[in-house]
């Protein structure tokens, strides 16, 4: 066995109701238990292969009750070469310190620590970490939630695990600050997602297999309409009423089954209560349109996904229009043309500009009701967890794998944003944000600029 390299796994014994608790409202206790076990199985498959091939020593530090590993981790293939020990330490930082310090004390020259929450960790990721440790003191695999899914060292560095706000989006930032303060040379791997929150379940859909088995089965003849909301009490009732009337109209030619999924980002008005009066599924997730729409897509049953803003009305026969647009397998996404409900002449100019942009540049925005084939949406891993422009960024990626179709039929969207903040000012602000995005300005700075004078609607 290659004792020069050691992989340390920190994980929790699957115990009903004690792991992945942030996902219980979405998946239920049994669903969360199935997810946790599927994540553990995927991780143990990788580590068992590494241990059996003598590429590294592997040690699993577990939390939770029980010491019979076969019973604690049922269905998991566990190599006899993996050593199991209970975690030691009150905080995650202390547990990491203890596990890594022990590995070096036992003769390891390079140590990589991972968890079981990141399903995308594979042999290539581990090999990249070993390689980067040849010329760096620390290697870190950033998680998309602001933490990290892997950390590797070539000697004990207790200081980088101190003064860290664990389980927050600041973990990576604070760890890198500690590295710099201690004169440590570090390198970063590619960002990968952990599965901790409802929006992360979109990655389980993308990977499939056992990781997707506890999510709703996909119905090839179903359209899922996903509506993200935050304090939309003034509009959501009218939107859902119009939507249900359109779908129930016998003359509307609805060729598929439909479901309506509302994902609320923590409204403190009556949005959720109003939505409960309609025949729709209601979920609660972290705030942010991209996060909410990903959470809704993960819990959807439709082979076609339609993302609808809470203040947007769809045209008649929209299910048939979407179905016809996606018959061509080259089309990976689409949207409708835009109409604004205000009467000002300047709003007609905005409509014209938006529709020219969509037809010429194939760059529709979210207020035009974006739709995707579910397989393509999950292939793209859904929306990024961005504070702004999540729709723009996703369409940019979608263009790389196929065509964007823009329909001539219009959705009608509230003009409240343009009327409240001014047509010229709002349009200029939008264009400056796009320019800044393409110039590489961090999206957090763009969002701060945008919201500095335009408050969320």
C-alpha cells in the first residue's frame, strides 16, 4: 500500500432524521435517508477502488452511533483496506485537524480530506489534488456554496482550520485568508457542488442512477410549470388563476399533462397562503431565483420544464406551442416574445428591442418564460446560484449545446419595474450589467451596482 498518500473521509452514519436536515422539508425523512445513503455508496465505491488498488491508504472518520460498519452503511461496497475510526473534536475544524494530524504522525507525506456530500468527486479529482500538492502547500476543491469539498496538505497546518465560520458561505474565503496569513502556497481545483440544500438536488437529477431514484419519476407526457416567488401576494393569485383557467379551457388544446410548482424564497406576506388555494405543489427553498427554480425543477415530474415569473401571463395554447418547438431535437431551450402590460409608448420600444434581441441574438430573458427539455436542463446542471443574471448565464451555456427557439406568441409581463424606476434608467442599468458581465466583473459587484438604486420588486 502507498503510505505516502492518505485519503481521509469525514462522513456521518446514515441515521434517520439526523443527516441532511435542511432537505427534510423537501424530500421527507425517508427521502433524505435514501439520499444520504446513495451519496455514501458513491463515495465508498470510489475509495474502495483506490484502497484495493493500493493507490493510497484510506481512513473513514465517522460520526453517529453504531460501530458495525456493514449495518451502518448497508448496500455500500467497503474495502477491507479502509480503516474506520470515530471522529474526534467538537467542531468540523477540530475533526479535520485531528484526522490530518494523525495521518501525518503515522507516516503519510500527502493527505487529502473529503466528505461524502459531493457526488462529482472521482479519480481524476483525487489525482489532480495529488499532483498539485507536488508544488503547493495546500490544495482546495471549492464547493459552489462557498465551502470546499476537498482539502489536501503535505504537512499539518492547524492554523487554516481555526477562526472559520463552518457551515456558512464564508468557509472558503476565510480558509484562503488563513493560508495567505500563514504564508502558505495554495492551488484551487474546479468548483463542484455539495448536496445540502433543495437547489442542489438538480445535480442528483443530472447524475441520475441511485442519486435520482428518490426524486419524482419523469413523465414523458408532462409539462412542469415552475414559478419562483418572493413576496408576490399582489400578483400570484391573478397569475395562478389565469394559468389554471387557460389549462382547463376545453378549447385550448392542451396535448400534455401539466403540473404547477411554486417555490417560495421565504415570503413574509401571504404569497404561500394564496398559492395554497390553487391546485399546485408548494415548496420552500433558499431565496434567489436561480436557487428556487433549480429546487422546483428537481422536484418536477415533467419531461418539459417551463419557468414562469410570478407576474407573467402565458398565451393560449402555450403547452402545444412548447411541444411543437421542442420536437426538433436541435432546440435545447426556448422562450416566448415579450409584451408589457403598461400603456406608455416607451414600453412598446422596450418590447420591440427585447423581441429583436431574442430573434436575432437568441438571448431571451427570464420574463419571457424560458422552457427546456428536462434532459437538456439537467445536462446543463440548471441555473447557477447567482445573485443576478442567472437566466442570461444559462442561455449563454445552452447556446453551446444547441439552438434557442424564440416563439412569435407573446407572454404578457408586468411593466412595474420599468414604470417604477424609469424606462431609460432601467434599460441603461440592464445594458451596463451585461457589459460588465462580459468584461469579467464579479457578479456580486454587478448585483451590488444594480440593486444600489433599483430595489427588488
